[in-house]
C-alpha cells in the first residue's frame, strides 16, 4: 500500500479537534501584542491559555532588550553547532547563571525543551539500565523513553507504593553494570499538582538510583527565589538532574539541564540534538540572561502571579466549579461531559463573553471528563479575573445541565 494513501485514511487521535475544529479549537490564531488581552477572530479576548507566567513576554523593557540584541548580533550568529563553531562566551555565561539559579554546580543549554529532554534521556541510559517514570509524564518524556534502549516501567501517578513496586523490581533484576534512572515532573502541566519528590528521594536510602525532574512549570514560579519545585519542597539537593525550559516563565525558546559537572561534561559530548543542530542564536541567549536577571530582581512578579492565581481559583470554587487541588499556578476546572461539551464551553466563553480558555476531552483525559485549564499570569489584573468569573458564573447552569445528563 502506498504510504501517502495509508496516511490519508489514518485518523488523528484528537479526532474532530484537528479536522472540523482546525483554526478554532486547534491551531487558533491569537493576534496583537502578547499579553492577557489579545484578539481572536477579530474579537477582543481575555486570554488564559498562554504560559507567560511572570508577564515577561509583554514587559516593555524586555522588548527593548530583544530589539537591541537582535540589532547587535542578528539572528544568524553564531553559525554552526556549539561543538564546532557555535559556542560563545554569552552561551557559557548563561549556563553558569542557570546553574546558580537552580542551585546546581553546572548546566548545559539546550535549543528546545521537548527535543532537549528527549535527547538527554536517550544519552543517559543504555540497554543494561532501567528507566522508571510517572504515568502522567509529559509527552516529551514518553518520547524520550521510547528512544532509550533501557528497560522501561511506569508507576501510577504520584503513587509511592506503585513506585516502590517498580523500583524493587528493577533492583532485583540489576546486573553489575546496570543503573536505575527515575523520571518525574516538578509540576504536572495539565493538573497542576506537584511530583512526590521528597517521598521518591527518601527511597534512595534503600535502592541506589538517580532522579531526573522535568520542572518546566516550576522553574521561575515556585520557591521564594523562583528556583523551582525542588527548592519549594526543600529537596533540590536530592534531584540529580534538573531540567527547565524557557517556554514558560522566561517566555522564550530554549531550555537547560543542570547537574554535577561530570554529568554535564558527558551530556555536552553526547546529546545528539545539540551536537548536530545549530546553536541558539545570540539574541536569544543575550535576552535570556537579561530575563533571568530581571526575574531574580523582581520577586513581586511571582507574588502577583500567586495573588492572581488564588483570586481566580477561589472565585471559581465559590461559583461552584470543581477546581482540582493544584499546587501551582495551573488552574484546572474539571466536569463530567463529552467532547461536545468541551467545545461548547470554549465557544461560549469566546463568542459570548470574550474569554479565551483551552479545554481537553478524550483521548487527552478519560472518557466522560472535560478539563478546562486556565493559566494565570502576573500580567492579569482584577478586571480580567472579574470578567472571567462573571463568564463562568453565566454558563454554570449550562455546564451542570450537560454534566447531569451524562451521569443520569
């Protein structure tokens, strides 16, 4: 059978979201300056679907730095992969500053978060090793473990007994040249709960293993200094390999991995997605350094983020919505319902109330469940929150009626 003919008949796992919903539910175009107010299909919207947690992307000083760095260096420089001709002092300084920010001795800069962590996982373990990961790990971790030749096993989400079972199983099968790598997340991006890092780390006393934590949503937002979930939970030292991305709190392309110098030295010579890819352009590296410095200098951005998060979350609860017990700014609203209800909620909020939210239904979440995820940022204000709460109050009867029909 011809490959293209076969692809034409192969449905997307997202179903109508990517066919009839193209341009509205998937691949929507938010236009205008980045921020909590943008345009969608020509209409003004309060936007709760952008991970610019600290409002960095809409900061006017940051925009000026971006423009000056681009004018000075151009987006072309440096040319080549860092291993060959793409290394600069700016790249090395950013790595040092990232390591210090997350309280680790060394760091490696990565071009992209998704691609980067896949390659890191692929580099770290071989066919003699064991890889254990949380079942709700992000797709980049799932794809990374698929690349790995290690023996894989999964534990139930944040279930320490399930983790113990997989850990003890791996320990019983280990050879002299076998190692165990455990992977989980600092903040789970859809549900907002934190990984059970202290409980996992405590088990190192029983079975030796190394822990890799993807802290994409925790980096910049958690702990008094923004250094992430490990510091927030007072266990950063027990995280052997810390991964963070710029795509959330830093509002930029790029990522990094931080660990012991010997590990970073190994990764720099073995992470294939960096060895064989062009280096991050200098303007991105320069503005990343400035953004990191400003995040350190402005703890009030984090305070405003959390103030907005609490106001939004408590307001939704007061109306009567089931807000999952998130421990991060991620604010997930859960209800019973079908894919149709999910799309109806998004359309009603956008078309009738000027509130842009994103929702997911099966197969992203189990059948019969609708999850509407709101992302508060430091750039939102009380007026944005009040408008959004009024909108959710107005559609509540519609949502509850549809949910009751499903469970009746």
